């Protein structure tokens, strides 16, 4: 585990050093994007160092937004049926 931590730390440090000049000249959006990507690298690197799989980000987002998404989906579904939409002349059974 110590070796993995050492290797990962050195690689992240090399990446940041190599990108530092470009990072200081970039726009705030570019810096924010870089930081988000590096946070993801650190997040997945943590699983590599600990030799434990970390939760998938898609699963985390799904767990947080599943209930609100289901409620929104139910509220947007049409409550009428096909029979309610048919004109009155078609609804009559010939009587």
C-alpha cells in the first residue's frame, strides 16, 4: 500500500508540475475543469491505493436523485387513457 501511495503521489505531482504553466495561463473555466478532473483522479486513485473498489459515481448520483426523478416522472405521466381521447361518436356502441 505504501508503494502504491508513493507511486500515485509522484505521478500526480509530475502531472501538476507539467501542467502548471498552462494552468496559470488558462481561463477560470479551464482551471475548474482541470481541478474537477484531478479530483476524479484522486478519487479513483484512492481505490487503487487502498485496493478497495470505490463506489461508482453513477451509482452515487442515481442514489441521490432516484426518488425525486421518480416523483417527477409520475407527475408528468398522462392520466388520461385512449378511451378518454376518442371522439364521442366513436364511444357509442351503436345505441
